[in-house]
C-alpha cells in the first residue's frame, strides 16, 4: 500500500514507528501546511505542500493530526476521492479487524430474555462510558444477556466492571466495522449503540439488527464526527434506528443537525452507593467542590472567578476543591495561576473512583459551572449522596433542580451570580441538611437503577417490536 501522510508534527512523530513498521506500507511522501518545512526531507521522503499531492502516485492519504477533520475538508476541496482519505484510526482498525479480547464477568448459566450487544466508546471514568456500564448492569439485572463492547479502555476500570459481573469485549477495530465484526454481531437479538461518534456502527448494524442509539454529546462534539463520517451523517442513513437522548440538551444538539429526529429522552440511572453518609460536613467551613477534567467547557475559570468574588469575611468560612485531571496546556496553566495565591483553593488532581466516593463525605456543595453539559453524572452522584448542587443554566441537571429546595441555578458564564449563590450557601448553611435530603429524594425519583432499567427495557422492547 503506497501512502502519503498529511501532517509532520507531534501526532505523526508519536506514531510513525507503528506506521512504518508495517511491511505492507510504503511511505511515498509527507504533505504539510507548514511552508517552512516544505522542500525538506523526513524519514527519507520529501515534505511537500498539499497542492503537490495530485502529482503523486499513491493509494491513500493518512490524516495524522489532532486537526484531521480540517485536513479532510482541505483535501475534499482539492477533489481528492473521499475513499482515499483515511483517518489514523481507520488505518489502525484495518490492522485490528477480526480481533476480539474477552473479559468474562458473568459465567452463570440461566435463562435470558434476549441477547444484547452494547457498543460504547473507550471504557473509563468518563460520563459516557459510565452511563454505558450502568445501562448494561441495569439490563443484566432484568435478565438480558449483555456483552459490553468497546475499542479499548482503562485496565483498572475494565477489571472493576468485570468484577461487577459484566462481560466485556475489547474490539480494537471500532468504530469501524468489517465482515468479521458484523458476523460476530449476528448472534445478538438487538444492539444498543452509545454516543454520537459511533454513528457508523449505528447505521451499519441497523441494516441487520434492531438498534437503539443513545446520544449524550455536547454541541462541540458534532463537527468532528460529522466530517469524519460524512457518508453516514445523513438522515436517510438513520431511518431504521430508534434514537434517544440522555437529556433535553443532548436532544436539542442532535436535532440541530437532524431536525425533529429525537422525540424522547432517556435519562440514565446510577447505582445507590449512599451508605450512611453524613448529610453535611462536620467541619467549621463550607466545602464547595468542582469535579471533572480541567477543560474550558467545564468552566473551572468561572468557578475561580466566583471564588475570588465572594466577600472576604464570607470566603474565610469556606474551602474550594478542584478535582480532576490537570494537563500542561494553556488553559490548565491559567487555572493554576488563578489559584496560586489562595490557600483556600486546593487541587486534588484526578482521583480513582473509590477516592471520589470518599470525597463526597467531606463535600457540602457540588458546583457545576460548565458552559454546556447534557447530564453530568457527577451532579447525579452528588444528589445520590444527599449533596445539593449549584449548576449553570446550560446543564441538563437544571431540569431536576428546584431553586432553593434541592440546589441552586445561576446564569451560564456569570461568575458574579455564582459568587452570590455561594455566599447565600455560606450565610444559610443551616439549610444545607434539608436541601441535601431533598436532593436525595430527587435521585430516588428520577435516577435509581430500577427506574432506569424499566425505561431502558421499554426502549429496547419497542425497537424489537417495530424493527424485527
């Protein structure tokens, strides 16, 4: 296979050994938008401008950059055949097709209602993957034989969920499908596809099996997937799929590109792990926490601006935790600088699941200031633990918050309004206990595993009935 690589930067440098070690690959040239390196050589081939691609004899162009979708648009404008444009993930999946790695958690022999394959993104502690695990557990509890499939995942997390009795299949070819994967899928009665980036799976499998597609994404996730899988991001490709969104926000995001396609929401459920947790922190300070990877969408900067805006005499009565992975990029460095001169702000970094559970024993109020978040699991966990939340208007959880009763709501991006909400909590700390009890009741009404299992089974049965 004669290939051209588009992109000579860090993405390529980290993966070139894997690429060039393939005996079936002949690297013809590298193209790059950086004019300063055009005309030089790298790995014994020339680095050329994109306009020189037409003169080359090649089979495929492999996009090797974090901006792969922008590159694809560039090539499409030049008239390059879309079938000759491959993402790096497509190249890797071609090598991995037909390989399956099983982790067997459920070895019981009993009668099952149906066999269900659940396809998700990489398994880890992200919201989408956790929702998939809880969904698989909910169906298994209702006597469905479930296999949870993903392209990869965190080994500790996989071990964790295997010990909870789930059967896991790592299928490195995903989200692409080949005859080997499609043949394996034939043994199942129905397939649930999780998250929007699995659009290829939802479309292709729906030609063979009943498919329920469960959407979770914020609006900024759509453009990249729609470019990568342009041939599937068309309404006619989605005709035979029953599509649900996890919240009203996720529904609106999907319907923006596929008008009126999703008519129903399907909120997740989470296991009840609240074991005699105290209703409030017994310390002398109110502890506010924000949990999640430090990224612009999660708005840790708004949180810190709000902290600095709290009146000094009130701020002395509070502590502020930031829990989540902290990278070395410009945004994370900005967050470090904003907190550097304040001893009341504590960074905890990324915590294992068990440590986050322990952290809720100390947290009084969870803050979710995100610019957009369809239905953050961490807010649902807070309610399960009897902890009220302060959330922005752009979070799906807002549909379950009653102002002043089980939580508080502030206008998205308004750090002054968030300061005022935190000041109110500090001044009215005696109300936290009752607010926590009300938050717990909200969990029991909307987010238990039993209720989730009923909703999910109804969606699955509807698909089995209407699309045999």
